[in-house]
C-alpha cells in the first residue's frame, strides 16, 4: 500500500519530463512508476553494483553514488521530480541527501519521500517496553533484530552491507521541518499500514501509520 501511495503522489504532480529515483534498486518499481506518470526521461541512483547493472538492463540511466558522501553527477535545476522509497532511513548524512534533492530540482519541482514512521503504534509500544523500535532492529551489520525479542530474525547473525542497515527513523513533523530548512514546502502526506488493523487505517490516522509518503515542492 505504501507503493500505491507513491504512485498516487506521482500522478497528482504528473512529472512528465524527468524523474529521478534515488535508491532505485534493480529498477523494477522505477519502471512501473515511470509508466504510470509517462515520464519522458528516467534516471536512478544506486550504490550496489549488481543492482546498478540490473537497472541499466531495464533502460534506466543509473548513476552509482554513495548517498552519504557523493555529490550527484546531475546538473542543477534539471529534474522535475526526485523520488525516494525506503531510502532516507538508511542514511547517516540526511543533510547531503536533502540538499542534493533541492539542488537538482527545477523551480517548482517536487520531491517525494516514503519511509517508515517512528511514531507508528508498534514502534511506540516497543519504546514503552524499553525495546528497540521495530523499524530500527536492523541497525547493526553484525546481527539483525537486536534489542527487540519480538522482531523477526531476533539476533540472527547475518552480515549486511552498511547500505541496508537503518540509521534513523523519522516522524512526519521531523521530516517536514528538516526539508523546510532547505527551502521545501510540504504539499501532501499519505499514510499506509496500521498494525494490527487493516492498512487503510494508516491514511486516516497518519501520525501513527506504519509508512508515510510526503510530497514537497521546491
């Protein structure tokens, strides 16, 4: 349902020229979103070499960048929409990410960010019990599920690339004020997921939804 909210957000702003998917993985979802809004030019940014190759095979122009370190090799004011799905929670340098999003966007362009919600009820309950929020249990490269005995794969010893660990999880207001620091204006908020109730409740009580999709305009 979170992906459905992204598609709705894209259709509302209708970026028919250049779409940039930051953290595009293998390009499967990028391809679908591009078709939904009829974007003329699609670009992607990805750090994992195997995924870069897969996305390129789908015809996506992909740049390999480390989002925590690299300045994007994209011209200023050249993109109509910057999209990121489940990316920002993996970053340690969020200021660089938001700043680069603003730099490459045309005046009046949009950025859509979809991510986990720290203030979801299941995360709140975890904190009340003194446990790691469910959306931060994969914060270590050494073990998945640390600090929360009810998460899947509790203390399972797996080695992950650092790009797959969660560094922080945010709330709607937190991201709103952070993006505003760089000159963005919040346009819309969509919610999805509301454990253990049906997912559509997340768009009714957005403050406590499991996943949030925020649209900002430059």
